[in-house]
C-alpha cells in the first residue's frame, strides 16, 4: 500500500516518541530483526525529510521541476505531483 511522505514522517515521529518514552522496567524484549526494522523506518523518514528540504531549497533557488525531476530520476510532472503539495503546505 503506497504511503504519503506525511504518513511516513508521522509514523517515524510516533516511533521516536515510543523510543523517548521507553521505560526499561516495563519493557518486553523484541527480536533483533524487529528492532532493525524499526530503525530502518526512522532512517527512511529522516531521508524523506532531507529530500523534502532539498527540493524546497532547490525550488527556492529557482531550479525547475524539469531539473529536479531529472535529479530524482523521474519526470518533472511526477516530481511536482509528489513534492509540490508538500512544499505548498510548508
């Protein structure tokens, strides 16, 4: 199921809060594989946020959607559809 960038960031925030609120006295051990997957989710969200910030900076600097799309390995239209609404909300 495709997820929006905001869904990914919200999920990462929720996981980060769970890590911050962690109480070892009430902890249940989880498999290493689950822990690694949780870390990967947070890393992915941070990467997505870095990409959003970079696209915003590129647009602010005057880069065209055509150039941004080329750098992302997609079309200008696909880049604008994916990041345009996120940037407008910023």
